[in-house]
C-alpha cells in the first residue's frame, strides 16, 4: 500500500523558511518521479515542483523558482522541499504526490 506522510509545515512570517519532508513507503521509491503540489484556501491544486527518480531532473513552477529547492534521498525513501523567502501567497496545504497518490498534507501559513 502506497503511503506518503508529509511533515514540516508551520506558521512563519513573510521572508521566513520552512523545510517540508515526505516519508514514502509501500512502493519502490527510487524508481518513481515525485512531486510537490499545494492547495491554497478556496483554490484548486497547484503543482509546485517535480524531481525525477534519480534526482537530476528537476522542474519548478514559476512561483517557486529561485525560492524553493526540491530534493530526495532514495536510500531513506524521503522527499524534501526547502522553501525560502516565503510569501503570504505560499499559504496552503502542501502534498507530496506520486502519480495518483498523495498524503494527508502539511499546512503552511505565511502571515505577519
């Protein structure tokens, strides 16, 4: 059974940083690309970033470029998202995603 468990969210002021983590299990993590998506209050899912199975192929949404860094540790079956220079518009629930699966999400709130 695929399980994705996100953690690391919280409340920060604009300009702050957070590192999100996703613990994956139930599948061969090292063979799949992974993504982070988010959902702002009252809005639909928005893709944030993706990383291929080996970690060399990385893409970011324009809203994340230059501020967010996605990474993975295939030995530990974990996915991370380092988020810097956070803005109020980054507020939302963040999910790690594998194909049609995602976890329960972790809340990120950016507010002064």
